C-alpha cells in the first residue's frame, strides 16, 4: 500500500497545496467471542494489516471537504452548521464523529480530507469502524485535542448509532483503536476493562475465506437472538437472582432453569455461556503457546453457532467442512453476525497454499460461488502512518 500512499499524498498536495497528516486505521478480526458482546460477555478481537488511510490538513476556512477516492465521490460542508445525517452513507461516518467531538466540547475547524482503503467492503472486517476511529484520531492530532483512544472508540460507536443508524457494540471500534501488533485484546464488554494476550501463531497462519454471500436474515434474526437471550436471563433470575445478564450465568444455573424455558431459548443461552468459557480457554491456550487447542476451540464455536445459536448458513458451513477435511487445517469458524461473511481459519503455513487451492476449487464446484481469500496478520491499532 506504501506506493499508493505516496501517490495519494501527491494528489492531495496538488489539490490542496499542503502536506497532509496521514493516519492509518485498521480493520479487525475476532478470534473468538461471537454474539457475547450484547450479553455483557467477553470478546477476543485483534487489529489487522488491512486498513483505511486518511489524509487530512486544515483548510484555514470554515469549510471542509471530504473525498472518497475508492468511490470517486466528494462532499463539502461547513463544520459550524448543524450536522444531520445525509443520503451519502459514507459521509455520515464523518459527520457523526464530528458531532461527537462537538458534544464533547471540542471546536472543529475547517479541513480537507481524502481517504482510501484496502479493507474489502462487506467482508465483515469492520471498514466502517476503521473509518470512524481513523477520522477521530485525525481530528485529535490535527487540532491537538489529545483525545484518549478508548474515548475515540466510544465516539465512533456513538457516531454509528446516531448518524449511520446501526446499533453496534463497541468491539469493532475498540479493536481498531487499541490493537497491538502480535497480540489479541480480551475485552470485557460490560466494564470495558481489557488486557492483551500474545498471538504468536508459530507455524500457523490466519486465513479468511469470504463466502461472498449475505443473507437478508441477518438484521431480523439478530434482534430475535437478543430477545431470546433476555428471555433466558429472566428465567435464570428465578434460580439465581444475582444474574444480570448471560455473562453472569453458569451452565449449572442454566441446567436448573431448563425445565422452565422453551427449548430454543435454552440452546441460545447454552451457546452464549459456553462461548464465554471458550474465550477464557483461548486466552489460556495462547499464553501456553498451544495453537492446536485454539484451533479446536474455534471448531467448537462454529458448531455452537451452527447448531445452538443457528446463525450460520450453508455457504459458511461448506467453507468450514471443505477446509477441515484438508491436512494442515487445525480449526476455523464463521466470523461475525452470521448468515454470510467470512470464516476465520488457522492453517499450517507450509500447507496454506494447498488448503486455499482446495477450498476455492471445491466451494465453486459445490455451490457455484467464488470465494475471496484474505491472508491477514495482526497489527497495531490506529495511529500515524510511517
């Protein structure tokens, strides 16, 4: 990407007559901890080496201009005007962040900004969170506001809620802001306490296979899963009044409450409680350097998402089945909200090319769909591009 960076810098200088500040904001993966965030649970994300790059400088006026190079679109506005969502969806990420800065009492002057990205859109790697966090960091540095990165993550989440209309958790923004090279971050979604764990995968590599589908079930089923988890908590509270969310519940609590629950609610709760246990187990395995155990736990999570939480789909299951049958693949799962997107896989480095060849070939033969492949490494969070 460095050659493109220099080219964009040249375009920026020609267009605006000044040297830009360049900010890199990464996408993210989640190793394990899926659908635990809205249950006050634990997640284990990491920033990756695919990122959004923002080029910014003061305009010395009250006018600002945004230029999306990948989309060949632009938008101009006055930062002193009342900000409201607009029809150009990508613009709302920027307006929402400015709105959060203004709510926090910061005065944002005019600026010129260009951005480009090598995060595949729609891949589930959180390009929107990267954009929000990168822009927040850019404003903080450009206007010397010294905003804390945890606060930037909160601002990004609030911007997405208010201007993009997406009621997301904070994991994506937190990983983009707080990522550390060769580490995963265990985040407590209730308290926002966090700690880093080493992510030296040794002889193995992280590979994402993109199903290239996104079923329309995702949004409606997400809301149903949330309500089912909340229903389960209400039943468990009759057994254990100290349980405020599924994060507090044990499998013993669930077993004692099972007879009072619908079977489907029981399975939803079972998955979430077990997934929180798996997050802890993966952290322990990473500390011990037991990467094979990490792979086993990923496969357990996929089984839970497929059978108990029921958010997988034929395409994701097929990708896991094909990959799991190949020598060198030690584990994988669907990643993200479900019903499409990517699988995340741990594959032995010397077998990676063979597994990729087989998965892309067989997936097309079975379903007639091309898969995209992303080989990713764990990288630092948002900051100046060097």
